[in-house]
């Protein structure tokens, strides 16, 4: 059973889906005008098509203005402003969470209080640092561009990133091996190596940068 999205503020579902409903077909170059897409609620909400009984267009418009005509104009502008911008879904964490780090940490604390049966690991730990965050932190500390951290020529930065992706990012052995361009057994070797040595100040800096709340 699919779990509902957990969003940071009241009305967030509207902000994410109402804009996305209109802009995604344009972003995908399926149409030039969002009103041309027949499987979207955009045209009806914007007043360019009849509103079906099941569509709560007035509820959406009421979040913008009390007057319907003014609200429709505001809605059209609202969607148009987002066309060409990155999709908010790129920032989805733990499969169902959309919000800042503080929100993610609050959701994770709540998730830890509930039974974990039939709940994926990703959904139980939305505040877990992303792959991008880990690579950026490692790159910043070791003076390596984030996109070059997983190159073996990066030396210790490479090994630290492999370890943290596995242990902190909780990526699978196969996924880390694929990203690093090494065998799963090599990933395991790096894990074992870094768990038996004394860590330096750079290691501490990386960990502090990626830990929740930091």
C-alpha cells in the first residue's frame, strides 16, 4: 500500500501538485501551453474548461484569492513562474518526504516511535544524508570536486566516500560498487580498512558536516 506524501507545511500538496500538474507536460515538451494537456486539471482550474464534479478547483483557487476571477489569474501566473525551474520532486527524501533538514529530522523522530513492519528503510530514515550531500562534504574537506570524489585517483577522499555511502548513506553494496567503479568485495575491504584505523581531523569534519542537524 502506497503511503501518503509527508510535506512540510499546510497547503504544500497544493503548492507541489497544482504547479506540477500544469508545468510537467510543458517541461516534457508534450505541449506548449499547459491548458492543451487533456489529462491535467490545469485548464479547468484556470477557467479554460468546464470543472468536473470531482475536481476541487475552488479549494485550490481559494488558497490564492477569495475572488474566483482574480484567483484564476493568480493561478495561471503561479504555474507559469515555475515552468523551466527544477522539479520539487528532485528534493524528495526517503521516498515520501518533502521539506528542509529540520522537518526531515522531526519526521524521522516520529517514524522511530512507530512500528517498522512493512515500512522501507528509506521511509524510516528521511534525514539520512543523501549521496550528493556525502560526496559534497567529502569533496569540500579533501579539496576535491564533488564529481571527482568517486574517482580512485582521489585517494583517501575516494575511500572515505565509499565508506560513508555504505555506512551512513545506507546504499547497498552493489550500488556503492557501481558508483565507485569497483567490485562489491573491494567496497567491503574499504569498509574493513576504515573501521580499523584511527581517524584524522578531516574524517571528523566530514562526519560532522553530514550528520543530521549539522
